[in-house]
């Protein structure tokens, strides 16, 4: 894995080698990070949460620093990342998977579920992160929505959208959250081009 400086250097080469595509990406990026319905600090904290879901080390570094510059505390950064921890632990539909297993017909969480204790602990992890502390419940639900958009985890999306609206989020804020997640996926992929550049210039023995 390249470090932040190496990736930044690689992105400079991407800008030279794929000029028009890079310009188009930069245009999208500048539009997303421009003033919108969400404050810049909240946008960066959403980005921090998404970056932990996409496992983009460059993105984590970049957006943590940007969040810090916007006035975010380390506690706020940690809470944003913890939303990703919970959602990554529950990023697929256990109910759908269980329905495909005839020997485990009991619904997850029911008294007949042989893994009821596991389910209860996973449930506790998933929902503990939404208690407002350093971040508002609204912002945490927006982070969750962004992560659901990012990893295509649709089974919780309606629930998080409903809760975000109930805690004061507007439809416009949720829509802007989508564009942040879209940019984060594109940007994370862009950062990995540096790995391809490094691989190209390294002679491996097979």
C-alpha cells in the first residue's frame, strides 16, 4: 500500500496522462465540495465514515485532515468512523440469507433462532452508534445512508432515510449525501491508480 505522499504523486501523473477524464472528475469533486445544503464540516465527517467503509487509506487521511480543518474534533471523527464499523458488521441481509437455508428457517432474532445471542449482540452494536453524543443523530443517520449507498446495502436504507427525516434531515440533505458517497467511491478508486502506476514501474519476478 502506497503512503499518502506516494499516492498524491501518482495522482499528479494521472492528471497528466488522462487529462480530460481527470478534469471531469475534478469538476464533479469541486461541485460536491462546494457550498450546499450541508455544512462543510458535516460533509467531511460523512466522507470520513464512507472512507472507512471503502477501506481507502488515502481517503481516510485526506478527509480526516479536511474535517479537522473544518473544526471537527477527534471525538467527532471517531464517532463518524464508528457508524461504518456497525454497518460493515451488518452490511448484508441476514433475513434473506436465512430464508435460503431450510435447516435454519427460524427468523433471525426470534426465540427459535439458535443464534439469538449473536443476533442480539450484533443488533446492539448496530444501533448503539446512533445515540447522539459528539455527533447529532441526524448526522449519524446521514453517514449511515452514505455508507448504504456506497456498499449497495439496501436492506437498511429505507429505515435510515426514515430516521434521518425524523431527526430533522431534509430530502435535499439526503440527496446531497448521495453525491458525497458517489464521489467517495470514484475518488477512492482514483487513488488506487497510484498502485497500478507503482506496479507498472516495479519489476516483479513471477
